C-alpha cells in the first residue's frame, strides 16, 4: 500500500468568527449600548413611517421596586407583540408607562418619614406629595434601565407616567366628563375597607386567603310574632364575624325556607329544618356553659313548623338590649331572597353597615347605617358596647378580639345568648393585596359611578377613528343604555386571547356593584368637585376647565383651598361650597391612560383605540375593567379591540413564589448568569396563557435549547463564508433543496399565523423544531458531504449554499423578536455594515411546494435505518453509518428515489431493496476515500480518492 496524502487542506470546512460560546452577559450590554447610541427606536419609527399602525397600549406597573420575574414575562410578551407586528411590516410604536400614585408609594414614603421621627399628619400635604413624586421617579428610572436590559424596544426617553402634570390634568378632565353628565353620586354604602390602610379598596385591590375564624351561634329572643308559639323562643343566627354583632339591627329569613321550632327543658330555638342537625352538633359540642338556660335541652320535641314567609311581622331583641339606647330598639325579622340553607342556621343577622345584602334589605325597610366602626377598625368612642370607655376595645379585625374568649363572646356568654363558639372555621377571606391585612365591609360616604343609570348618547365624547365608526355606532346607537349594558356589549365585541377571558370579565362586570371612586389618602389625583351643603355638586364646565388647566400647570397640588374662589369665579359664592378632599381610586387613574397616551399630543405616533391590551389574568377585575368602564362611560366603547392575558409564574414545583420559601427567581440575576435572551426564550416557550413554571433546571433546559439554535446560526454563517451566486437554472435544483424550500414556505405560513394570533409559544416551538429536526438533524446532516467535498463549481453544492442563504435571511428575521441580542449578533457577523436586523421586514419566501407525504415516508424509513445501525455502532462493528450496507423493504421506499439517492440521504455506503419487512445492516467491504471518507466501489484502496473527489483535488492542485 502506497503512502497516502493528507487531503484535509482540500476540504471546504465552514469558517466563521461567530463563537459557539455565547457569552451573553458580557456581549448583550455592548449591543444595547450600540442601539442606544444609534437611537435604534427612532430609526425604526422613521423606517415604518406611513405603514399601517399597530398600537399595543402598555398597562402601567407600580413604580415601587425592582423588576421581578412576573414583570419580566409580561414585558417580554409585550415586546414580542411589538417586534412581531413590526416584522410583519406595521408601524408599532410602543410607549411604556408607570402607575405612580397610590398606597404602595405612600406607604414607603411614610416609612421614610417615620425613620426621620416625623409624623405624616404633621407634614404639609405638598411636601408629602413631593416626596411621593420623587420616590416614584426614582423607581421609574431604575425599572426603565432594567427593562432596557431585557432588550425591549420602546420609547424609553418619553414614557407616560400617571404623575405627569398633563396626565393628572387629563384624569381630572375625564372625571369631569362623569360629573358634567351626572354620572357621579355620593352615597353611603358598604365598601371594601382596609382598617390598616384606612381607606376604601377596589375589588382589584383585594385578594383572598385561606384563614381560620371564630364561628358563633347567637340567640335573639323573639318578643313579638303573629305566631304566638314563637314569642319567648330564640331565633338563632350563625356568623364568622363576631365583631358585627355589636352593630346588628335586624334578622333575615328565607321566604321559602322551612323553619322548625325545637323545644326541650323550657328552651325554644328557631332554626331552618335542613340545618338543625349541624346546629345541634355545634351547640352540643359547646358544652352546657353559655347556653340560654345553662343546660343542654333534653327530651327534644318539635313545635311550630312553617315557611319563612310565615315569620313576617316577627320581632326579636338584641342580646345586649339591657345596655339601652341603640340596643333597646326592636330587631325585625325581614324576608331576604339571599338567605340559603348552605350553612349556618337559615337565619342571618343583619348589619347594614357591614354587608351589601344587609344594607339593601335594611334600606328597603327604613333601617339606616349607624357608622359605628371608625376608619381604623375600632368602634366609635361613644358606642355603647366596646366603645372608647372600654379598655378591651380593639380593631375589629383583631383575632383575639373575635376569639371565643374575647370581649364580644364573653359579653354574649354572660348575657346567656352565646350557644356555641369555636375558632375552627376554615374559609377564604378578603385581604388587602398591599398590606396583606384583613379587610372589612364598612359603610362610609364615598363617591360612586352608577352601573345601572341610563346614559344618554349625548354623554359620549367620541372621536371616531377611521375604520371604527360601525363599532362606535353600535355602542352608542341605543338611547339610555346603562354603563353595565354598554360594557357588556363591548365585551361581546372585543376579541379575547384566550377566549375564556371573555367569560371571566363578563361575569365580573355583569354582577359588579357601582364603581367606588374615592379613597381617603393623600397621594393621588383629587376628586375635583365643589359640593353644596345639600350634598349636590357643582356642574359648571367653565369651573371645571379652570381646574383642569391649573392641574396641567401645577399638578395635583393645584387642588388647594387657597384657590377655591379663583376656580369658582364670579358666578359662584365660595361660602356655598366645600372642596372634596378625597382622591381618586388609582384604578380610575390607570383606566384613563388611554386618554392621555393614545389621544394626547405628547405621543403623536399613537392612536385611539388600541389594537391590544396585554396583562396578567388578574387584570380582568383591574386595568382591563377600569379602562373598559371609563371609556364606555365617556366614549361609548372600549379603548381596545383585543385583550391578551397571561397566567402567573410559579416555582418549578408548581408552588407560588415566596421569599420565605426561598423559591423566587430574580430576572436580574438570571441576566447576569445566562443573559436576557435566555429569559426571553423561556418566556416565549411556555404556554403563558396558563400558569407556568420557572426554576434552575428549567432554565438549564432553555439554555440547551438556546445552544442548539445558536449552533444552527453558527453553521449557516460558516457554510456561507464567501458565498456569492445563485441556484442556477430551475431545472438543476436538486429535489432535496426543493423539499427544504417547501418546508420553509410551510414554516413561514405557520409562523405568520402564530404571530398574528399572539400564539408565541407555538411560534417559538415551530422555529426551534425546524432548526433542530428539519435542518440540523436532517438537511445539514445529509448535505455536509456536499458542502465539504463537492467542487466549487458543483451545481448541487451551489444549490445547497443558495438554500442556506435563503434560510439564513428567513431564520434570522424569525428569531429576531425572540432572541433580540443573538439575532443582532448573527446579522452583524455576516453584514457588519448592514444596519440592524430589527429594521428588516418579514422575509420574502418562495412559494415552493413538495410532495409532503412522500418525504414523510422517506424520513420515517431513514429513522428506521438509523435505529438499525445503532446496535452495530455500540458493538463497534461499524464506527459510522458510512460503513454500513443497508437493505430496506422495497415497499417502504417512496417512488422516485434510486438506491444511490437513498445512500446519500441515509448517509450509508449503499442501500439495496429487499422483500423482507425488516431493515438489515452489515459492514461494507468497500474501501474508504481518503478525502470524503465515503466507502465506495470507485475507491481502489483505503485512502485513495473516489471518482467524485479525484477531479476536485486535481482542479485545486492546478489552481495552485
């Protein structure tokens, strides 16, 4: 055997400077700095000027802390929307926003003052608000830099803030639209109230937690009844809020509920027939102490039995009637349709101060609230029971105060009215999502927007955008629709992604109470109303305009008593009016963001309405709803045409993230360790419409996925080194290239559909699978021999590289909205002077088709061959598939493929067809080419050249 030449220098190996090791934490900040230096966002605006608009309106997060993983997911999804719509050829400017008013910021500022030994109540309001403004601005600046690092494309130099003077002025102007149309009223009704924060709360500010409460059964002696047998008996109520007993004013029964009088040893109790067993178990479990007569009844017998409607006219007295005054008043039994036999006794005690049903039923019967509980949750100083003179007084949410041994139960026990008390009732209870403290229903004077008051068409101030006239006409064509009716019609019109969002927000709006606008705090937009002594408010457009203009110049500090006469002008006597001191619910603030961002002069590239609102699923009761109600009341339609919601990010084990559990994932640390593109790939790979998970192992898996994508681009860059030329004549296109172009065309259509439908996990999965399965594991694997070893003039090699070029231009664009930094690195590696990949449009892709079923059959056979070869590789019978002679079932071979085609596609020495249904493999006896390493009949001895490589080497040698 002659000494063989080393042919390695004749092989065309891929060549690129694009590294396999990404180094994203170091590389991404440099790319970001270049974008900022070149003002890429403004370049994009100029490049897309005149194109069809797409407006995603940003829901404002609170400016009060570092970005967490939920924020990161939310912002990445928004950026994916903006970038994918931009890639589709639209002009999609994006204005980021922040909610800057409200309790979270106010609390932090109060904390700062406490550290300085300063009492908030002694601080001038303007100074306090200035500190709140500075605190919010600090966190806006911090979060803005963090969001930039995530790779977001947005107008960060000009964000919207709810505390900008023009924003505050617009919020006031929107409020005045309600006022001038008569769509505001002040009333006293029970609202969610936080004793800790001393303010009313909106539904969106409340979350429910599982707790264990004290449950008690209390006896109310019946003193009057058309049913003589009931006089002297005791109507028994059950409650899990003992603190409401001191404010009881009536009892309620279900008109259709069956009730039973039970007697024994002189004890008579009235309860629902269906609930007697449960009641008696609680009563007997309490022991003898504390029952009405100090002993449990024996020798039970049943007395009167009848429907609740028979109890009309029955009157009881409060267990603490001996205190006189409020407690000496009779407690009527009233018919309530809301009374059920699901739990308790079938009789419900009524406190109109502390329950919606209680309030409405009592109001029907002329029983008014008494406002016994103060803002801090304690009973009034002058309250007869547990008031200011009682050292046992505590906030009503205090657990010990309500316990079986607490003052309420102790006094009821002493009065002989406590039948049972235990602190073992597990249930869900509302808490403030900020303070995490329990909230109560408390009746206080508040400002409301009525949900069921007819609105006139003339109330609407609608600038109808082009193309939306029909929608607005539909929303406003019926005179005297209520806000609830308009909102429900809009919910039917708007698109929801996923569809279940429609049902969720629809059920909330359908049953929601009137909208409580007022809050008893300092940091927010004031309710700029002048109120007369009779409770009516001034409706004067000129006065309102002066107030709006003052706020535009000075911000919320403009609403000051010193300017009262200035605002009222010559037409009104300042002595006849009081200025409202409450501020607006921050949900009204955020519900107005569409007005000052989409319609305002500050962002001329925006337009109203928005194409899309995107937030977490909790915003069906928050921002989505407040925006819907505000816009429906003032414009007759929603400010958006579609709503996209995402679920919550959970720990890797499915549990809620908690610092106390140590299972949180900090996106800032992830960027330091892995890079922003890894977080983006994770966020766009999960099914974000449901709750989803993240953890170290999950991120490692995402990292592996990223490396495969990066390797695809690295291969493309290397294979295309020095590429010039095209595919040549259409008739010379190899069939494999036609098939891959058909796959690309199919992928293109699916990706476009996914982008248009905001189906981003499908978008990302399709892209990843195409790169891994269709390219790396199939096309690249097959064609690497052609790339490395065919001659420079090879039609097949040139066709392959031309397809690679088409793939490059398509894939780098497809990947750009997902891997914003990596796509830029890929693009600039090949085109250093080619600008940014993010300025490009959706790639043009040839509409090539292929027989997909035929190729599916071929690929399935290829997998069978690979599986059959593997045992021989493990046994070291062969070292690579190139050493394998393979026999395949003739029936499994698609029509039109020769045996040589199959050997090339399967990367084997040879393929023959047999009658067996099995794939068989043996080691070939052919010699190995010293250049391409294929084992072929044309190679005379190992190390010699095959008939393909010999002329290529001769050509290269001659060129030297």
